[in-house]
C-alpha cells in the first residue's frame, strides 16, 4: 500500500538501549529497564504503582485475578471491545454481561451499565476506545454506590486523560497496551496500574508466577515460595529496553498524532455536514491521544465499497471490533443486557483511516474519500 494503515514507531534510541541490555547480561524481567519504564509511567500518575507486563491481555488477567471473582459473579463489559477485555474475567469463572455503547465515542454507555446491574455484579470494565476516555464520573458514581470494582481497559489510551486525570489512574486497576499497533510500543507488551495501594503487594506476587520472588531479590525474605495464583506476566529486559525509548518520546508522539487527528476532522467535516459520513465527537473534557480516526458510513455495504475504493488507490483502511455478544464465545460465556441500539449497527459501518506518527497524508486520504462520493 502507498499509504499503510499503521507504521510502527521507531524513535532511533531503541538499538542503543537494546545493545546496553544485552551487554548487561540481565535479560529476564524486573531489571533496570523495567524499573525505568515503570518510573516514567508512575511520574504521570502520582500515587499509583505501575508494572510492565507481557501484554495488555495479561494485564487484564492480573486485574481479574485481583478482583477475587467467584463462579457466577457478573462483570459488565461493552460488547464493542477486544475479546480479551471479556475473556480475562471469564478465566476467573465470571459471567459476562455485555452492554451497548455511546455512538459519539463508541465507549460504554453508563446508562446501559446502570440498567445491567444485578445482585451478582462485581466489576465494571471501562474501555477507552481510540484513546478517548469513557464517562468516568458516571461510571465511578455507579461503582461507588454499588460497591463495585472499576477496571480501565486503557489499552489504547496511553497519554490520554479525563478531566486532567490520566486514563489508567481512575479505576482500581488500569491496563495499557504496547502492541506494535499502539502509539508507543515494544512489539508486544503492556502495563498494569494499581491505584489502590492495598493491592500492590499482592499484584507483584501475581506477576511473579504467584511467588514472593521480588521480595527475595530485594533482600526482604531469605527464600521465595509460592504464595498465590499467578503466571509469567513480567516483561523481559530486552522488551523493556525497547519500550523505554518509546516512552521517552510519548509526549511528542501524542502531540503529533493529535495534529493528524484534527487535520482529518477539519478536512472531513464538509462530508459530515452533507450527511455522507459521521465523525467521532470526543467530549471537551477528554484529552484524547490521537490513537485512531474513524468514520461511519451509511451501512456496511457502503463501508465495504469505500474500503475497496481506497484499497484500489493504495490506501489501507480497516474495520474494527465485531460485537462480542454475537460471537460464539460471547454467547457461551455471557449475555447481552438491554437494547443493542448501537453496537451491531455501528460496528458494521465503522471504518478506521490510516494514522501513525508523522502521518502527512490526510489530504490524499480525504481526496480519495471525496472521489468515492463523486465530489
């Protein structure tokens, strides 16, 4: 493709840090580079503990373990989400209750969450779609009133915030992704943020295969033993060394991607005014990170024709999540609550446009879209 959908960022410092990590002889997890990554994340979220992990999916699994779910407990999840947003909790025996989303952001609808509550509800998951925060005021109010745990799936939201508070710092746990498709990445990786420090020690044990290995390496115990459930969730030093270079550039990356996002918005507004497409409408109090730019077409057939039209011109555009509640696993492990007014309809007509660091082709993409509509 002349214009790819994504181009993974390389800052230029990754090779030096990788070489230094190799030379150090410390290649496993919980080393110097992991700590430096965690320190950078914690500076943006004072009062929280951050731990880098092997993926956002694993970060969600750790969060789910720490929720102490029992079989039959219910977890409310937007149906418009990545599968591991739900499966992390299914692994703990929970039943998933899928709910609808807000068409302006594709984030979970707080009113749908309120209507889905039952005496079995234990957790609510807020997925910040495209780096635009959910309505955390409404969701926090619901969870506080019902004594529920709020978990942020902030996989796409590094550098984003809600009312000047960083995404990932607003629930009991926040989970980030550093997959190569994200704004900053290390190929595959993630992080979990612990905002209730009562859970920090146990979280560290779960990350280290259920052992108190970290305490042993700090000299706090004379041997380490099996303490809890857990797995190999710790990021290696090789991966962390690559990630460090990315995190150091995160602010500049966010500013650049936001510039591209608003260029798209300005250029596409005339098409939206004509009713040919729909655009996202992030609330003013949400500082988004420009992770992705989507448009909605009239129907799935129009979206597919536009996708083919753009591909013929060397422009790679893709759809996104398929409704979880209608998937085979979603039917097996959960149910939909309320009315599916938005999820299925809009999942079928949403199209993501190319977006990456130093993207300078928004004009060409918009011209190709205009030619599709014969403008």
